[in-house]
C-alpha cells in the first residue's frame, strides 16, 4: 500500500531579531521554515531609499563589513507553491558618523534676515553646534537663533549687521564621530564662486582642537 503524505504550506518557524550594528561590522541573519514540499527561502533587501533588491537564497544571509547603504529591512520569503508565501522581515540599523551633505554660504544685505543652513546625515541623529571663528554661538544670544529640525540645522540672523559677516563653522557629532563644514555669511559685492557660495577659508586649527576636545569630553 502506498501512502501519500499531505502537502503542508511553507511556514517560517524562526527568524533573526532586529539588529543594530556599527558601520564596518559583520551581520548574520537567519530564517528557518518548514513545509511539504520543502520550503524555498529567498531574501530581499528594502533600503530606506526605497530600493528593493534580491540578496540571496537560503536560510542564512552574511553581510561582511556592512555599510550604511545596507541598512533597512531584510525580507525572508518562504514558499513551496502550496499556498501564498510566508513573509517576515528583519530590520537592520547601521550606525555611522555624520556626513554633511549641505552647507551653503549665503549673501545677505545689512538689515535683512539671513539664514545659514547645514544638513548632516547620521545614525544616531547628529547634534549640531555653530561657531563664528573660534567662538561657540549660543541660541538666542547676539541676535542669532539656532533651529534644529531632524538632520538640518539653521543659524538665523534676524537683522544682519556688518559685524555678522564672516566665517561660520557647523559642527555635527554623534557617538560614531564628528565632522564640520565652513559657511560664510557675506554682504553684497563679496567674492563668491559660480554656485553663489563665498570662497571658504580653511577652518582654523584652534577651532578644530577645541571641537575635538569637547567631543572627547562628551563621549
């Protein structure tokens, strides 16, 4: 007598938990499934930028020296053509140091409102500080306001004066590292490049030393 075993839909029985790692670390993901016929497993990566990409086939995924571009959700899809696939996801968060993606100098006439903008991508989210030359600026003092919204920081001048013109430094820090960018507030007639940004001087050694010392004391 021949017995036929009943078909069983693919079902995921165990999957890795969400994980947070530092950039450069290795990540190993696991997804186990049962079914009859045997379940087939594939992995897809959904990045924060909305890019969907096939990763590999099989129960395990190994990501070596992971980069920030590899953060996002990893979808495990188990199927055996008996019914709809069983799908579960693992969230991978990759910590990385700040990277300033926007720091544009601005020309503003005396008496007008001026805004310097600084934008930094980072995980965890970056903290911002502003300096003029070697002096740290405090929110609400000397006619300036610091507005932080997500990954963007703005230095707002309500009534620009001649004394406000000059070089400013935006400093972005998190637990992974520190970076800075120079931005100039300039008046009409100042030298600037084809992009409308003033020619930037080098950040002073004194300011760099001060910022690094503050960063080391913080963490």
